[in-house]
C-alpha cells in the first residue's frame, strides 16, 4: 500500500470532525456526500475534494475554523488535495511533477509556443509576405501554410486531449463508484450541475469571496469563462466545417458564424479570466491555499492572452501586422493544448466525474430511504 500524504491525513481528520458536527450539511454537494460515509479512504477524500467548488461558505460558518485548535479549513485543504490528485493521475506519470511548478511551466511553455511558431513562420515565409497586408480568400494560409497550421494543431491538440483522457481514466479507476450500467437520470443531474455551476452558489446565496458576505460574482465569472471557451471551440469547429465541407476558406466575413462565435467567446473569456484573477487578488486569504495560486494565475493569464490576441487578430487582419499577430495567437493556443493536461484545466473533467458519481449515489439513497 502506497504511503499516503500529509494532505490526505489532514483531509481525513477534518472530514471526521465535520461528519460529527454536520452544521454545514446544506451548504454544497460535499457535506451530504460526506454524510453518506462512515470512514474516508483516500479515494473517497479525492472524490469529495473534486466535489468542492471552493465557495468558502463552510469556512466562514465553521465554529472550528482557525484560530480554533481544530483548525478546520476545508477549502484550502481540498484545493491541495485536488492538486495532489491531478499530479497522481497525470499521464504519462512522470509529467505529474509539472504540477509542482505549474505556474512556471505554463509561463515557459506559453513563451516557447510563441517563439517556436514565430521562428517556423519566419524560416518558411518570405518577409515580403509576412509583413505585408494579406486580404481575400486564404489570407491566413499565405502567412502560415495550411499544412503547417494543421500539423501543429493536430499534434498539440491530439496530445492534450489524449493525455487528459488517460488522466480521467486513472481518476475514474482510483475513485471507484462508477461501475454498473449507464443511467440517463444521474447523467442528466450531473449535466445540469455542470452547465449551471450550481455548486458555485454554495447553499444558494453565492460564494464568500471577500468575507462572510455572499455574492454570485465568482459563479458568473466562471460561467463567462466556460461558455466563452465553448464558443471559441464552436468557432473553430464551424470554421473547419466551412473549409472542408463547403470550401469556404478563412478569413470569413464578420457576421459569419465562426467570427461571431469567436468574437463573443473571446469577450466572455477575457471578462471571466480577468475577473477571476481580480477575485483571487482581493479574496480573504484564510480559506485559500497559496500553494496552488501560481498555477491558477498562470492558466487564467494564458486564457486571457489567447482571447485577447484572437480579438486583436480580428481587428488587424487586413493590415501588415496580421502575420506576426497570427503567429503569436497560434503559438499561445498550441502551448495551451500541450499544458492543458497538467494544469487547472483538468479540474473540469474530474469535477464532472465527481458530480456524476454524486448524482448516482444520491439517487441510490432515495429507494433505500423510502423503503426504510
């Protein structure tokens, strides 16, 4: 049996105290799920940590929070436990060490992605083309050859998705509770939780971002970032459909679907990323783990820069600055794909699995309660 970390032992200690108290049972998904258990194996603690959305309501309500001798601080402890889980489940396994210096790694890979893309473009392209205005059909591909753009995108995105899928498989196997046939009702429950981010509402009043006061701001900012990201993905998807099915090559008209999806997606991503960074700066430091802040700031900054350079590219796409901006934007995107499996982005996958498991457990408890 592998030696468990100090974080796991501390999380178990706190959960045992919380399970005896149960004052926070109505605050979020964590505490009803906790109450279903009499003991807390590492897999159960990992599951509960991924159910936690960091609303901090339990911290401000807890009579045993610091400076009490019990020192109950579920949001900070679970944040560290999640990060340990991300590293443990990472694929390939040695890459899990990247989570230890996640902020530095994200920054370095972003810079490397931009540098490599700029160098490749400069090496393959005539400066007269690179620094002159390109307009009309296929303008982007006159700057960066289609084969190069597709090759880099396929390699980086394919690697990122595969590595995340393998990490999700590892998490799935470790945490258990996912056996049995697929049931649509729990899946629908989990989907609603994911799409609405209901648990970022705490017990219904919102998160405690600054102090014990409730606010929905963090929930709205997360939704802006998530739906902005999905709109940008929709922009890429519709652009590919335009290109391969209809033969309509970029750059597309401003009112076309790819451009509209990308524009509004970029605006929402910038609002969400900038807002969440600001919240992290002004929030009460008590329920926050400083160990995870560097990586979270770096990923939010990378997402903000991807959105910002995408919008700048749209604004200057008919000028001589388009070539360099296109290379910078794509370099940041390619770097994001590579670092995605070793960043905070994996929390979306693991939290989705945790919400699905929680929905199944809640539905399994209802017949038992009814028969009792």
